[in-house]
């Protein structure tokens, strides 16, 4: 699959006033183009945000998905809309809160953006979560997880980072497959004041993430 710069597209479309619709975990567009306007449920940008709001920070691989939460519409171009329940395998827990709201098992589920099915053509198009990975099987992610209303969720758009081959910023983002250089190009244009954990560890491995979390006051996980 070809690669494209990510966040400059987001910035341009946001300025153009592209309308966002509410998805699980807050805002996003119903098409992959632009990938929406962000709105975090919990602060998710910095290492301090992760340590202060998450129950666990984990490197996890998406292994399966299934449609969930289907909504049918009687009128309009969209016949129905779904979310996806994505199953993950926890490859490595990098940090856990001293008193997490819930223990994390070897496998866990997250609800992610799903599909729109169009009435006239029957075609299904990807829905996305704003400025974040769509969370697709076959890819690995760095996730800051919080137990919310009986299920796992990421804190917000800054708490899901592509992590294919153990490299932060490499992998699936907004439904596209990007190399770390593509994401870096986007960072230079639209996140000049970015002090996020995602930017701090870009192009690096798990040890860099551990160092950032420990510098933010997190104790390392128990052996």
C-alpha cells in the first residue's frame, strides 16, 4: 500500500470546516479522508496524562475484529452504521497503575470505529477515529488503556500510537499504513507545539516509552 503524509491533511481539512460525527471515544469523520477533528475523553497527550489517567500502558497486537452496535436508518444515504469490536493480544505491559480499575488479561477487546453502508450501492466505507489509528488486525499498537463503563478504552487520540515492528509511529494510522517518516512529515507541519509522548518516542522502541513514563513519575511494572 502506498504511503501519504498524515497530519497535514488533517490540518487542512479541519480548517476547511469538514463536519465531524461522534464515534466511540469521541469525534471523527465517517470517511478515512482527513480523519476528523479530535476530542479526547481523557487527557491523552503527554506521559503525565498517561500516568495520571490510564490503568495500563501496553504494546498490543490486533488479532481479530467483528461488527458490533449496528444502527439502521430509515432515511438518508446511509442504510446502516456499525462499530467494530477488535480483539487484542497484550504483547508487553510497559506500566500499570498501582491500583488499576481492572486487571488486564492476555487478550482484551476495544470498541473501534466501524463502517457506513450506503443505501443505493450497498458499499461499505471505513469510519475512522480522529487523528488516531483505526485499530486494524495485523497491526501492533502502543495503547494507554482505561477501564470505563465495564470495558477497555483508550484515553483519547493521543493514547493509541502505531507500533509495527516495535517502532513508534510506524504502522496503521487513520486506516492507512504509514512509515515513521510519513508521520514525522505530518508532525513538522501540524504539531509544532506538540509535547506529546507520541512525538517524544517517535521512531524509537519500548525502552524509550518506559523512560518517558518513568520520567513522568511512573514506577516500573512489577516483574
